[in-house]
């Protein structure tokens, strides 16, 4: 075979492989493409960039709920195309955390996205619709191999400090390294005009905003209000672990933060007054639970209740009324001590569940 023929065959084979890699499936009964590899996303993205059509990205780890849907609705109002990423990023989990048991609900997720897209088609009030789901394997997201979850892992990371080292970062030292790294990858792959995050993960939003600013990433970070259950519990994919017994008590964190907010609304600015109210709620509820028999009670540990500067998330002794502050907290709901016969303990048998929440204390003075 001549060199020209060999080269032609090699080019044809490469083109065939690329075509196979970039071939997109679709969610049944919709036009939503399911993209599995980076090349497919870039091929999908190019014409929209050339045609000046805006793209909004909603990053998720699946197990979609109404909180995610509210972000997708916001993205559809403001963009011609919406991309939803579904990827359980192992770098966001510590070596002893719940990666193996994290809920994977692909069938229900895509069915929900199909219903939501039909909603957009019927109401006609949005600028765009859901155009694609990016659902890559880990080998695609970490082409040099996943570097591991250890603190001293070697690999290519994005680290945002010091804002990623406090609060959640103090308890989970590799968490925001994982978040920033995967978000930088997603932003480079999808090249969205806007990305959408929920206020529930307030520290995450601060980290991502800092990353976008410091690395000159050409995308706007849009933060949407926290979506809550009627009793105040912030929606989270991890809520499926709770089971009915722990679910009833899990509202303690939102109640504690609201008690602290009431102090601020009543003109209290000192840390002692504001956080004292929150700590009183968590202590009282735990005391009430400890008075119940093990077959009925729920126990938890408070990791932190924080009053922090809204820009740096550093702890403050008094709220500056011209800036406001961030109230946030994290608790670990412990496994049920003595399950009752036939009791629903939650997903994966009800392991320990870490819950986070926050409230933004708005400035009082212009």
C-alpha cells in the first residue's frame, strides 16, 4: 500500500472513530441530546457560538429535585439553549464519604428533564429549552486518570484559597478542590454564557465566583434562591438518606438559622446575640430527642454555626450593616440507633447524613 493510501486510510479511520465518539443519543420523545464525551459537546457548541445563541449550564450530580428544576427554569428564561450536566464527581468526596452510596437515578432524572422540557414548550414564556445533557464517564473528565481523593493526591487541580479552607472546607479539606476542578473542566468544555447555582451551597457560590474572576473565565455566575420544603428544609439530593424519622428532626438547622436571623431583624449585630439564638435551638431540640427512648429518638452533631463576611466567609464578631453577613451551618444526622420493625430508614439504609443551609443577612444601610 502506498504512503498516500495509508495516510488516507488512517484519516478515514480517525474520522470514523471521531464520528462514533461524537454521535449523540437523545432522550426518548424529546429533542434533548445526551452527550457523553468532550468532543461531542464541542461539536454541538460550535454552531451556537457562530450564530450568537446563548448557552446556560446547570451543573448537577444527578438525583434531580425541585431545586435543580428551579435552576433549569432560570436558565431557560435567560438563554437560547440549556445544558444540564449529570456527573457524580469523585473528587468532591473524601476517602471516607458516601460516594459508593450516592443516589444514581438516571432513568428518573432524564424522565423529569423530558417533562420539564415539555413544560417549556407548552408555556412558551421562555427564551430557550433544554438542548443537551452532558453525562460523561470519569475517564472523560479525568483523561490523565483520576488522581484520588487524598489530601496529598498528585494531579491537576484548581484550588481556591483561603475561601475554600473555612466552614465546609475545614471539615472536608478536599471538597472545594474537587468542586473548583470539575467546574473549571465543565466551563471549558461547555463554554456557557451563564452558569446556575443554588444559594443553598453558599460557600460553593463564593468559591466559583472567585475562580471565575481570578482565572478570567468568560461566563456569568447566576445564583438562585434556595428551594425549600414547606417546613423549611432546604432541598438536597442527600435528603433521600434521611427516612421519615430523621426527616422530621432535620428541620432543626433551618429553624436555628431563622432564630438567628430574627435577632438581626431586631437590630442585633453582635455575634453573641445572633449565634446564641441559633445555638439555643440546636441544643433544645437535641435535649428533647435525648429524653426519648432509643427506638424513637434522633441524634445529630452540630459541625458549625457561622456568622461570616459575605465576601471572604471569614468569621466576624459584629455585622457591618452596610455589608450584611452570611449565616450558615452544618449538622450531621447520625444513623438511627434502634430501628423499629419495618421502619423506612432512607436510601442505603440510612447512613449518617451531612446537611448544610444558610441565610443571607441583607445590608440594612445603603
